[in-house]
């Protein structure tokens, strides 16, 4: 290999390394963003690596990614203060360390029976108050408790959105098994996390599961298998709902057009052809003689 070839080769490797370390933002069709260090196509999905060493990643359907932009967000301030001084009132040191997916549903308490409550109405009300997509809140509830009102995780998280007792107290929730109070508090906390991380849904969900201090410690999704699966599950479920809604909207918009075409075709096929009119001369020729 000549000296010129070697120089060109090392320059190319260095350029690719620089590109892989640059932080980009994947803007999804649903409006959320995912900051990542690098990415790799995997068939119909794209793997977004959230850390430079590739230890933390999330897989997103390529069709759900609208575009990729360079991350121009200023670098975060040096985190020298103690966590107690920087954490908001709704994110104490014991902010929700929630149960892994599917685990909470198997650890139920047996409280006295409560009247049936429409969870969809509760989610809709809380989502409206805190300006969140109800589909996102429903996806979080599905991952947290499987819609079990009285679910309790091994670590003590309670209710539909699996709030830790300390967090519920900070949010002013007296009964974490009250669906309306639980969903209101969980939705409010999720909104605060989204604002905290500039509406980066992946970071906000990771903080909801593992705590903001862990997200800030690892500058992204912590390298915990539970948290990675948790985030990926919610993103996948939420995007699945949005894709289904888009397909339904497309199908509904096509129905009036097809109906209009059908209505326009009916007069041409029926005009003058649906009635059987026999001419008078034909009637006379067909009548018996003498009548």
C-alpha cells in the first residue's frame, strides 16, 4: 500500500469516527425527538445508539422517522451540585424506580372492591390537563401495570402508573390506588420530565423508570436491561397506535371519494334503462284479434 493510499485510508477512518461521535436528533412523525450518537439500518427498523460506546440503543421503525437533524442543543451545565439541590420537587431522590414490564401485574394486593371506573375517561381528563397525547399515557400504563388499578411492584410502586409512595406524597396523592389521582399524578410527572429533557421522549421515559439522576449520570438511557426494554416497549406501542390512526384516516378519506364516484356512475347505468316501456303500436300488435 502506497503512502498516499495509507494517508487517505486513515483520513477516511478518522472522518467516519468523527461522524459517529456527532450527536444527531431523530425527529419522529409523531412529533417526538430522540437524540443519539450514531445509527444503523436493520431491515425495516433503524437502531439509534444513545451512547458513543453503543451499549445503549433503541430500535425504531424507519418509516416512523421523519428526518434526522444535527443536535444544536447547548451542552448541559456541569452537574456539581448535589442531586437534592437540583432535582425539582416532583423528582425526589426516590423518584419512581418502577417495576419491569409485566412484573407488576403479577404482584397484586387485595384491597376492598371499588366501583368500576372508565380508565379511558381518566386518561383523557389527565392528558387534557397536562397537554399530553392520551395514547402516550396509555402506553405508559400498559408497560407499568397492564391497566391493573391495584398493581404493586416488588419495590413498592403502586397503581396504574406505578408511583412510589414517596413520589405520590410529593405529588399530593393520598391514595395511589385511586385511578383518577394516580393517573393525574403520573401524567403530571411525565409532563415535567418531558419538559426537563426538551421533549426527548426516550430520556423522559428512561427517567420515569430509573429516575432522573440515573439519566443524568449516564447522559441518556442508563445501561439497565429493564430500562431499555421499558423504553423500547412504550415507543413501539405508541408508534404502533399512531401508524394505525394514520392508516384509518387515509382509509376514511378515501371512502367519500369512492362513494362519489359510485354515485356519479349510477345515473349513467340507470337512465332510461330501468323502466320497461312498451310502445302503443306494440301493444296493439300483441293484443288478440277482435279486442
